[in-house]
C-alpha cells in the first residue's frame, strides 16, 4: 500500500477537495535516500559496445564540470582515447545514486568508477566484449586513475563545452515535446508560511488573451502553505498577460511566526533568554572579561543561479516522464510518485544552469506534472526570477557573537554562539512538528558546519540555536561554513591585534594541522604577505588573511587586498588563494571552483541580501538582490597545493576563507570592523 493511500484511508480527510477540486497533498515529507557509491554500483555507470565506451554520469552536471573530471578517470583507467568515451546524463531508470551535493563528486565517486573501469578493462583484455562484468576490487594504489598518469592532472576539452557556447540544447528549458504547452502556477504575494489559496479570479478576461489554453485548479502540492492556481498557454510570452487578466483574489489566513527575522535570530537576545541548546564544542571558558567580544550578522541570501528552475512534464497513460535541472533526480522522482500515485515516474536529469544547493527539492517538477495532467499535454514550467526569489529557499540569516581571551600571545578561552534557521531540516520540506522534533533531539548539522575552529584555542565552547522563519531557508554554497568561517576568522584577526602580533604568525601559532599550515604559508609566499599595499592620497589600502578547513578534508587560505575611498567606496584589488583538495584530476576546473568561491566571497561582503517585509521576500530582480558584477571581481592568483591524498572536495572549500580575508583587509585599511553585512558604503566614509 502506498503511504498516501494509507493516510487517505486512516486520516479522515488528509486528502480532501477544496473549492472546485484543488487537492490537499500529504504533509508527511518524502525522506531522501542517498546511498554511498561503491564499485558494485559503479559497474552500471560504464559500458562497452561497438568498440566505444559509454559513461552514464552518476552526478548532475551544473557547471562544476564533473562530467569532464569523471571522464578523465574513466579514460585513464580504461586506457581509452578521449574520443572513445561518450558521456550521458542519468535518469531514474538506473540504480539510485546520491544527490549532487556537498562537494563530494571526486571524493566519493572517482575511486568506485576507477574500480569498475579497471574490471571492464581486464575483461576486454581477456577477450570478453559482451555480457555483465563483476567488479573485482583492488587496492587504490593499483588503479591508474589514482595516480598522476594518463588524463589525470590535465585539462582536456570540457565535456559539452562547445555545445554550451554554440547554443546546442542541453538544459531542461531546451526540451520541446510534440504538442508542448507552457504553464505557470500563481501563488499569493504572502509569506509561504501563511495559509493562502485562490478565492476568485476573472476567467473570462483571461480567455481573451491570445494563446490562452486553460486554468488548472488542481495544480500540485502547496509550497509551504501557499496553494496555487495554474495557467497554461500556447506560448510562454502569454503567461504574464494571462496572469494579469486573471486578477486573482486570495484567501489568506493565519499569521506566520517570526516575521521579524532580525529580532528572531538576535544572538544577544537569545543568549539573555537562556542560552543556546545545541553544543558543537563543550569546553568551559573561564569567567571574566574577554579581550575580543565581537557581534557579526549575515542576512538572508539567494542562490541566484543563471537558470531559474525549470521542468517539462509529459503523461503517457498513467506514466509520467519529467525532464528537470535538479540536483537530486531520484528524490524528486520519489516526491512525484508520492504526490501523484502514478503508474511510474521517470525523471531525466539535465544539465543545470547553476545549483549551489538550491535545486534539490521538488517544485517546478510538481507544478509541470500537475498542469500536464490537467490539460492532457506536455507542459513546461519555468519560474520567473521573481518566483526564484519569493518561492525558493535561501541561505539562512545568522547572528553570531564570538568572544576570545588572549594571554601570552595565545587564545586561552573561546566562546562562539550563533542563532540561525534551518538548513538540513528545511521548512521548505519539513513541517513544523517535524522540525520541533529534530530541533529538540539533534539540531541541524548544516548550521553547525564550520563552527569548530581549525585552531588549538584552549578552553573552547561553541553552540547554536535554530528558528523556523516566515521565509524558507536551506542549503547554500557550503551551508554554515561560509558565515561561520567569516565569524571565526574575523575574531582571530581581532585576537591577533590584542596580542600585537602579525595575523599570519598568530594563526600559525595556533595550528596543529600540517596541511592547513602548508596552505597558509603558501598563500603568504605567493602574495608577498610582508609587503602589503601602501596608503595613497584619498585611498586607504589594506591586506587581510584567512584560512579554513571544509568538512575536515579540504584546505584553503586566502589573502585579499582592498582599497577604500574617503567616501567609503570599497574595491577588492587582488585575491590570492592556496588550495589543497588532495590529488587534482583537472587543475583548470579546480581553479575555476576556487574563483567561483572567491566571487561568492565578494558577494557575501558587499551584495548578498534578500529584502523581506512581514515574511515576504520583496526582491523581484537582480536590482533588488544584486550579485557581484564582472567589474567587482579582481585579478585572482590560485595555487593548488597538492598532497598524496586521494581526491577531496573542491566545490565549496574556499568559501571558508574568502569572505573573512576581505573583511580583514577592510579592517586593516580603515580600522573599522564590519559587524553587519553586506557592507554599506557609508560605513567606511571619513
């Protein structure tokens, strides 16, 4: 028995018709299943036919160019020329693979793929060119792809690179099915935590719009508590006019909690009210005055992908096929099955035009499936930029207080507290009762990520709390590691000033990890740390440094130079980054990941902010929620410090150090410690 059938039978109205047929879907969320990859599973990723190899990518390609990296692994282990290995994206017909999250692709998938390719190579060398192959695992030291040989350590032609720049269809938005229509689900301009549903609309006026096809009342599950009204047109350009002509009136009930975000997460108010329930470090600092006592607040921030989320859905009989730019095809497939009870659902993963943790949950896929079912034709749904901001989930805001005591040049006591909102147990999926249970029992490790400092700090305590907000929050580019790294590294810089020591030398005195020490020393060398930029007339200049460890496996250190005009206008003049993610399969792509993180670092300091009012995201365009422009991004020097370790994560590592290096450079240039981000020009005016 399907879960939703069981609930319908025993729940006495869990599924009921509202108004003219809008379905209330299950509020019991589908739990993601994310198995770890192994060699036995990996044999299903690689095949041989007609003297060619086919690699079905077990990861989603979203610009990190993992298709290229895993093809390098396959070609090297197989001993095959680059042009003999074809790459295809997976659908949900293959064995389940883990979501593309957490900078895990090379770290978790490279060796299983190499093991499978080695067994396939052995079979071919033994004269077997058909049938199934069993993987015979061997030590990693015997795998070609785990050494610097073949295509490893090189930067061959990017898979699909020419297709991208020549405009060949690659994305879900490019899919065109026979008879395809275009749809949108309208929702009330209210907090998604407020119960809303369409009350009335002007159908007659909507039907007069050229290209109008249908109004669909049963348009899929709510987003939060926001029920929608679907519209379908012959062309996408008609959707705005149809929506305007409909002039929907909304039934709005209930008051969302915690609409005043800053008041809700205020660290000092929460500490005064009784402390923080979730411990990360349980040392006991001594009582007394602290030498460093720093407040730091980061706001809500959007993922801002180039591609707003999009899906195409088609029903054939009782079976559903969906093409989607999602980071987790299998989870979205499971959600579709749960929502529609279809005879079968196949989800074809497509290239994603930017994900950053923001395209994991099911949204447009549900909308497209419901609209396609309602009109009996394939339907494409692509969110507008405004919908991306108002209906998506975002980086949670966080309020930090970090205190440190310094004696004889060392930090003897450390106390870091923060209040934020949910990341792993996001309100976008988890109902309030489930969040209350997880809050009470286990907290949210996404919020805690990066709260353990990479230093030996004596008596150290770190704790946090999470609050359900009127705006949905979840994973964003390193989860808590970016804001936590910013708070920790700014406090370490202040501690170095208390000790009257160079920030580099002060950090080195507190580092026991040789790999972290190595990247910190290397970034100092390539930046000529001892010779910072000099002041000029009307231009204050400064240099900052920061470092960190991501998920215990990857290391980064960053130096930033900034220049600040008398009116407060600030520009990052240059960035240096030393990065250790173990063996580097593709140097160009790892450098590209570092560059992307450093661009995000600039955003965290200068632009990231998603304005809200009474729990409603107010941003409609990038004017309202800007991202760094090309002119904001300076020259970058990226040095890869390789170790003998297997490949580790590279996608998010530099975010632990980049923002704080910039903030520390501003402190060096101006004497001002920024506590409220993003920086406003007037904060630094003289």
